């Protein structure tokens, strides 16, 4: 798959169980503000999920589903859970708006660097039933938390994924990202098949997004081998993580380490979501990022 501007729009439905979603995640360490916003489309209509953390605590969690959305041609036409988006320039620039009683967001997102693509034939896409792409972003704007205005100037990512996930075949899905400035980011997705018990049983796709030191060109380098280690607390929530990313068979790995700064757990019915934001260190740089684990409730 080669990602083109038309891939920024909702994708045509291709059968039973098809779903489509755009997810934005961001972090501003200076403002101590972190958030996730997701808009989705499925057979039962549009859905939305918004989580916002400030000073280490969740300040708003809002979810809504089954919203009549028709057949939208753009994500501009999809609204749920107080979320609205605007595609300013496909694959390059967007706006995100959110409003609730506890908090609001007015953010501008601009892509930085290359994009990380998950090809439909990759083992992770086949195991999870989803394909798509992720883009690192510079995130600016304002937030209002408890009536107080907060300036936002941080980093994040915007992802678009679509397909037909089959949770009878999966135990959990991981989404990991590290944002370390405009010239370095990591994107990782992992799927654990149903019945498997450990990290080493998972299908993993990871990409390093950086800049070629010789040409100065942005590049996306898929890892030929990606190893994720996780430290959990007593309730099974992620507390720390380590990455080893091998970009060729014979080279040394590129390593990153992260520690959780905030997080929460959501009961989504058949699934449980452990959402966390981490402070990452990689190759002398520091940054922030996300680490989400979506698992079957009966696999907890």
C-alpha cells in the first residue's frame, strides 16, 4: 500500500465487521497535559472517545457510540463524544476540537517527518485485521481545564486505521509511540493471538521515523526485528517499557526506555483499555509518548 491523500478520508466499507478510525494522541511535558481523541465509524454509526490528563490525573473521560453519521466523505463530517476534526491539508495538517463540562481543546496538528505505514500483508495487519498509517505531529493550541486556560505546544501523532478486527482471534493489541522532537519518533503496533500468554508470542510492527544525516531527508525505517519489554504493576497496568529496534539483520539495535507519567483504565465492555503516557529517553534525547494496551476482558 502506498499512502496517498485520499487515504486521509474515511475508507469504503469492505464487509461485515468493518470499522474505520482516526486517533490523535499528544503530550506537552511543560504543561503536564496529555490526551487521546478517537473518532470511529462502524455499522452502528459513529463513535468517539476522549481522555485528557493534567498534572498526572485524568480530568475528563468521555465516550459515545451509535451516533448517526450517514456515509461521510470526510472526517470533517464525523462528530461524537464532543469531538470534531477538520482536515486542513490531507496528510499534512488538521484541527481538533473537543468540548466537555470539565475541559476543552482547540488544537492545530501539523505532520513532521515521514509516515509509518502498516501494509495489509504484514503479519500484524493480518493478525489484527487492520491496516493504516501513523504520522508524528507538532501539536499547538489551547486547552481549558477546570476553567483555566492552558497553552499547548507539544508533540504527538495522528493515525488512521481501518479493517475488520476479529477479537475471537486476538487476546490483546498494543500501541506504542515515542516522540522525541521533530526529527525522531517511533511507532509500534503489536498483536497477541488468542491463547498466547507472553510478549514473545506477539506479532510486532515497528518503524523509526527520523532524518537521514547525509541527505537531510525524512525517512521511515521499518524494523526487521522489534523487541518490547514491559514492567507492570500489581493490577497488570504498564509502568515502564523498553524498546530494541533492529533496522537490519547485522546491525546494533536502536534502544529507547520509558516510564509512565500518567494513565488510567477503561472498561469498554468486551475489552479493557489500559491507557498510559510515558516519558521516553532515546539516543541522548528525551520526549514523551503513549503506550496503550487494549485486551479482551476475559484475557485480563
